[in-house]
C-alpha cells in the first residue's frame, strides 16, 4: 500500500513538473515549411491516470489494512482455508522441496 502511494506520488509529481515546464513558451522549431509544436500526448495522460490509480489503490489497501486486516488477507491470498482454523504457532507459508530431504526430529 505504501509503495503504491509513493509510486503514485512520484508519477503525479513528474506529470505536474512536466506540465509546469511545458507551459513556458519555447523557441519555435521549424523544419522546412512545417513547425514543431509541443502538446500533451498519450504518454502524459497515461502517466496521469496511472498516478491517480496508484494513489487510489494505495489508499484502499492501507485503509483495508487498518480497518479489516482479515478481509485484506483473504483478498490477497485468495483462499479461505487458512482463515477458518489456523493452527497455533503455525506459519501461513510452508515451503517444501520434494527433491531435498527435510530435517526431521525424532
């Protein structure tokens, strides 16, 4: 959630910095009979939309984290079995490699 908020903030900062710099009239660049003009292209609008979306998603993830952590866990894991009856002291993530012998205590 925090990473999404930071990503959105940096994206919006770059968009606003570009918008403030590009509002200053630049020298006209003429190529033959045509003139090169600057405008906000597709990349500008996609970056703006991405920044806003990152801010919204980051705020949603953080609010779910503080308001209902079990709902966020259910959404991110996509399974209900660990939430129903977790064993005491068990880890939600158990890694095992079938090709490697596991250390077993007797």
